[in-house]
């Protein structure tokens, strides 16, 4: 019987993978990977030798039908991303939606994602929160920032190192600069770091210290 498995992978530390995830990756007929070069390091580490095929944002529309055909023919396929849970700011949504349309069974394993450790680690209210993912780079950015500034929940963003200062400065425009923020980078990795303080202090911190790694911003309600 065909099945699509959504398998989370470590966001940094290779030990952060479940036994069930390893067993699943060893048992399926095919593994779809966002970047095969990145994923092969993980698969090799756990002696997983199954077939691997690339599936990423630049080819997911083109490969969608052929993957659905494989699933309909009885394949068991696992989808992984470079890090974390597929579908969370990573490819996955299109394939999951199309699988549902084709009555293909889907099993999503629990596992790593950067937003939850960053939220819990922040010390900011975690009972109600909004995950925003990446802000629009240009079009729609101002509108989205205005909407977010009216939120009464903790807000979580992902950001890249070359845009972290711009985003913090933009947030200071729409939020009170005294608002509390937690900025985590390189979660679970050797150089993991979390800065906690006011937005203005975070800006000063990363102006002095060159931003490196992938960032998660956790922002208190305005």
C-alpha cells in the first residue's frame, strides 16, 4: 500500500533525530530530499542507503505528477528537507495537498523544527503565538509589518544573516523599541547563541557582532 511519510530531520545536531525517523528512512522505496548533498551526509551517518531524489522549490511543480504516479503505483516515499520539518518554510505543501486529492495515505512524524525551541528558550509568553516564517523581502513587507504590529500574541520569524539587521530595524519602526525580543541563531549547533533584550539592544548587538548562521526572532506583543 502506498504511503507518503513526512520525516523531520535535525536542524543542526545530527543526534536530534528519532529512532522512528531512521527506521522509516531505511524502509521506504524512495527518499525525496531538498538538497541531496546535504541529506546524504545525514543518511550516510545513519547507514541509510535507499534511493534519493531531489525535490525542492525550483523543481517541485515539474516533479509533482511523476511522484504522485509513483505513489499511486504502490511506492512508499519519504519527504525530508535540509533541516527541520518539511512544509514549515520548506517544500512539502504542494505534494501533501496533491497526495490528499489522490487519496494517498500520509503519515507525518513528529520531530525537529527551529521555531519551538526558540520560542520556549525566549522566556516570552508561549501560550499563544503567531508563526510568521520569513517576512516578504519587498512587495507586501510594509503591509505585513503593520498587521503584525497589532498582534496581541508573541510573534516568531525566521531570518537570514544578511537580512537580520534590516528586519530588526523595520520591527523597531512598527514596534515600541522597548519591546522585548529574543534572537536565536545556529540552534543545536556548536555556536548556538540567544540574545534577549529590547529591540534597540538587539540592533546594537548585531551591529557590533557580524551576524552568522540562521536566525529565529521571537517578539513580544507590541
